[in-house]
C-alpha cells in the first residue's frame, strides 16, 4: 500500500505502521504475562497500559484514515488539474484560430 502513496504521505504511513508494530509487540507481551489477581497494583498498571494501547491504536487508525483521505483528495485534485489543463489547451487553440481569422479579415 505504501508504494501507491505520494511521497508526502509516506512518512505518515511509515509512522502508523511502526506504531502498529509496537502495539502488537506490547499486546503480545501483555498477553504472555500472567497476572496474579491478588496484586492489585499490577492489575491496575496492566489496565492502564491496555488503555494506553487502545488509545494509541485508535490514534494509528485516525492517522491512517487521514492518509487515505489525503490520498483521495490528491487524486481528485489531480483529475481536476488535468481537466483544467485540457480546457486551457483548447482555449489557447481557439484564441490562436480567432487571431488568425481576424488577421486574415483585416488584410
């Protein structure tokens, strides 16, 4: 997917991907840790870490959505730009034709 992104959006995609990888590692480490239910501080710390992981994961998703939105917007603007170039080309041609006709009439 990163191959299809414009250069300006690749750093965002890279950061989001790195964050997801870190989250996956932390989640795996968290899942492999056995929690003693009698140790309330450990349970609280684990809950806090899990909450932070969920927040970070949500942030990553939001960044990815922004990247997708920016990519779509860029595509729309590129299409509109091409349409305007096409119109300008034809207007310039029409103007040249009109100038030539005017020159022929004035001779």
